[in-house]
């Protein structure tokens, strides 16, 4: 009988200690950094191919309101790019356009842990999570011609600011994103986590790749003083590198009905911010 009571007392003490630990451990949030890969989807990558990923990285801070719900502030960098030469579509290969861009994004998202997350407490030190929010990013697509780098927006490759019959204005190099991220994190100690996540960005721009609508009038692109074609003329329609020119005024160059997008796959570490409640006086 005494042994039974002793065993019961030990079990009750352990349960009470664990319950007190649960109550006293308050996860305030975390901040961290990550690196990984990013990929672009749009008028040059219409099949959602993931064949040309590029470098990406980010930093973030999550403020937890409880063990489940938080608010995430993040800053991310991605290099994006693609080329028609990777396409299996004959028109795209003939079109022969390409781009690269450096993208900088700041975002604010709601953050939700699927499991109760309490770093340092066994059984509660891991969780899948999801976040959804809104962001703003800057980009500036460029391409190479003869080994020389040229930013495409100032060239008005679809007649922006030059072909008055279309009345197209230069697009902005700032746009909005809507990040949807899913991930999994594991606290390997009370202070540190490791995580992996995938974040898809819907955007409100179709010009990440400088391609959206139709070809402008070729005559709206001035020639050089010696009569040779200008850089903007050569970059707005590069089909001459694959055969006869296909660009003519009003002919489809991109798909303006679908906005561009990008995705990031990140792996990282974060530092937990925790506090402890003093147990109430008995």
C-alpha cells in the first residue's frame, strides 16, 4: 500500500511539475534568417517549370500572441529570371525573349501554428505552420545583348512612352505581393529552431519579365545616326536571332490576362523569445 501511494505521489508530482511548466512557459515569438531558392512563373514560363531556380534569402520576426497565433514581419531577396530558349513551345522559342531581375520584398502576414508550440517542452517542440499576408516588392528586369547588360523598362519594349497609338505608360518597378507560406519547424532546444518552408507569391503585376501585351510598331523605335538598329529595337523583338522577325504591331507578345508570380523554398534557423510566469503564491 505504501509503495502504491508513493508511486502515485511521484506520478502526481511529475504531472503537476509538467503542468506548471506549461503554464510558466510563454512563447513570445522568434526571429531568424533563411536561404534557399526562388523561381519565376509568367509569360516566359507558362508551364510552371521549376527548371531554373535562383538564389533567395530572407530575415523575419514573428510576434506570438499565444502558442498558436502570431504576426510575421519579413524581408526577402530573390533573383529571378528565365528565357524562351527553355520552352517546348515553338512560338516561344521563336520569340526568343529573356530577362533577369533582383527582387526585394517586405511583407506582413498572419501566422498560425497547427500544433501548440512550446520550445523546450518535449512533445510540443514542433509544428507545421501557415502564413498569409500582403507585401510590397521592387524589381527591375534586364537582359543582355552582345555581352552588355540593359535594363528593359526604360527601353519601352512594348511601346510604352513611344508608340502613341497604344497610349501605354511605363510600368512601375514597385508592385504588391500576396505571400502564402506553409512550413514546418522544430525546436531542437529551448532557444533555437530549424525550419523549412515554401512561399508562393501572387502579384498584381504582369511585368516581372517585361512581357505582357503586344508588339509595338517597329517604326516607333528609332535607329542610330548611322542607320543601324537601336538597342531598344533589337531587344523588343529578338526573333531575328532565330529566323525571320515575327514581331509586328499588335501581334501577341505576352498574356496580359494572367499576372506573374514567384515562389521561394527556404531553409533556416530562428531564435526563440520566451518568458516565464512566476507561479502563483499558495
